[in-house]
C-alpha cells in the first residue's frame, strides 16, 4: 500500500518524498517505514492540503517573524547612530 492509497484525500503531493527519504534510509523494514511516515504526515498534513492553506499560514507567520526581526534591527541601529 502506498500513502496516497491510504490517505486518498491528501494523495501524493510534491515534497512528501523529501520527508520520506530520511525515514527510508534509516528504517529497514518497509512496513515500519510506512507507519513512521504516516505518523509524520499526521503532524505535517496541513502542509499538504490541496488549497495550500497550511503552507500559506506558515509563510504568513514566517513573514511576520522577518518583519519583527528587521524592525528590531532598525531600532538597535537607530540607537547606535
């Protein structure tokens, strides 16, 4: 069984292979590797939604962190001048 058959709603999405590769390199038994990947996908499923809402939320949070960091740097620099 493949994960796409197991979780038909998610199916296969680009990037899943990047998550599965390290698991396959360390877990010899394919059945164990499948269930490890399934557990990882339970935690990462929002990143693989067809509407990309999970990735968009993460990118929004990342951009907020970047803006906060840049503003902090500007404040520090303004105090040094």
